[in-house]
């Protein structure tokens, strides 16, 4: 699973941070940080968060499970945080 947030579209409503706090985190009033490749156990929370976004700023790309599991923390883009507005 891969997440991309359109930070130009994001308005900081923080619905994603309430629904998937281990993946999305609001810093201050407008700075969103998120994990672009969250752990598979966060899948349902991420999907709910994306659906709840009032401006539909969250794009979720669901990869084949074999490909998603192959990308570990040492892979490029595996673990990390993206964001900041």
C-alpha cells in the first residue's frame, strides 16, 4: 500500500489523523506528516481515513500483497515520513 497526500488540496481538517493516528499526524494547525508506505495492519484505518477526507486529498494505491511485503524498511521509500505544508 502506498499513500500520497495532495498537500495543496489538504485543508488540515485532520480527519485522517483521528482515524489513522499511526499513519497521519498533524503538526500545528496546517502541517500534515504521514507515512507513505504504512504497515499492512494499518490498511483498514488508512482506507477509512482516505474516505473521510472532506477534500479527497488522500490517494491510496493498493499494491499486490507480495510486492508490498517485499518493500521493507531498508527499501527506498520503505519507512519514513512525508509531508509538511
